[in-house]
C-alpha cells in the first residue's frame, strides 16, 4: 500500500510541477480590498469597535466608515461618520442601513460589534437586563443582517463580520454566553443561507480584551477581579483579525468563527 501511495504521489507531483497557477494570489498589502469600501461598524464608540473605526478610517483608504452607538459621539476622524442607533430597535437598524445605502450606493462590509455584558446571577439580574443582553448581542446582529440583505446591491459581493466571544465556543450558561452562542449559530446559518447571494459571513471570538465592557483600561489596570484570564488582549489585536476577514486576504474563508484569545481556551 505504501509503495502504491508513494507512486501516486510521485506521479501527481511530476504532473503538477510546472502547472502552478498564480493568478489568484493576493499579495500582502495592508489595505487589501478595503480601498473605496463603505464599512458599517455597530458599537464603534468604545473599545474594540472604536479601534476598528480609527484603524479603517486612517489606514484603510476606505470611502466611508460609519459607526453606531447609543450615546452621542463627536466624530472628527477622516472618512468616518457617527449615526446614533440602538441595535435593539429593529426599525432603527433598518433605517440606518437604508439611509447609508441611499447615500453611498451600498455597504460593502457590515461589522456587527455592539455588545453588552451584565452580571449573570439569575436571581439578581432583572428581567430587563437579562433581555437586554440577548436583544443587544443577538437580536442586534439579526436586525442589522436582515436589513443589510434586504437593501444591499444584489449584483455585488458583501461581507458580514460578527464579533462574538470565546464564550460562544466554551462552556457557560449565563445570558452573555447564551447570547454569544446564538450569535455563533446565526453566523454559521447565515453564511450557508446567503452564500449564493454573494455574502461572506464570518465571526471573531475574542478572549478578554482591554475595554469598558470588563472594566479594563489600556494601561492594563484591571477593575474587574472576576475575570480569570491572566492577561488581556489589546483591542487592536482583535482589529487585526477584523482587517484580515474584511480584506481580500481572507478569500475562501466563509462560515468560520475564529478565536483570538492568547490561548485562554487551552486552560
Ligand atoms: N472586551 C472583551 O473582553 C470582549 C471579549 C469577547 C467579546 N467581546 C465583544 O466585543 C464587542 C465589543 O465590546 P468591547 O469590549 O469593545 O466593549 P465596549 O468598550 O463596552 O463597547 C461596546 C460598544 O457597543 C455599543 N453598544 C452597547 N449596547 C448597544 C446598543 N444597544 N445599541 C448600539 N450600540 C450598543 C457601545 O456604545 P454605546 O454605549 O454608546 O451604546 C460601545 O460602542 C462586544 O460584542 C463584546 O461582547 C468583548
């Protein structure tokens, strides 16, 4: 058997030797596939989302980066614009998507990043807070995605990147984990369903990252002692993975949730 296998491999190698096709090779350039793009990032006023807005608007050569949040934001970044929108409100999500597409012709990349974390003790968490986590972290993705599919130019290719969590991949039964599991499932389902309509859908599953969501600032000061990780990612590390998925460098990657956790899930 091993001799046959060796022979087959040798024949394959000999035949393919001079037939390597380089046409589709994507050279490594920082703004691959982002120049001239319109990007919508939900929850771009703080943490990971804010870093993404800065990174894409300063270095992406993009046409426009539009970002959302609940609180007002005075944006002074080049080629960036803030629109107030609570992602728990399906009408608001719909009108934001429609408005951007009417003004700029299309949205090329939707990054569903808005998210909240609430202490998950079921006996102390109010009904309102419990529902709000699910509404923001899961329904927010669903509302934005549905409207995006509804209004996007059907002749073009589009990308959706959902910011989930390692809690989407590991055990955990609190409402935050449940909302992220739902986001994980939704990412796979939409990738499959929208493949023939030109949408590429992937997810990012970060580990603990310096941001307001878990009370860690960029100097590494930890205000939340309940977080068990022994170090935190910088938001820009997560944004680098976002760049990869948003750009042509990730051609062929679809329906994947990629974790970036510094090894946290190995523990
Ligand atoms: N930091 C981590 O350790 C970590 C780990 C794994 C996953 N993540 C995920 O990464 C994403 C970004 O979180 P982050 O760490 O950057 O936290 P963050 O600094 O608290 O930022 C959260 C962003 O979401 C927005 N937001 C919250 N609720 C919203 C709503 N209902 N409608 C619209 N926008 C809303 C916030 O803006 P407003 O307050 O103005 O609404 C803010 O811009 C979240 O999905 C989070 O679950 C974070």
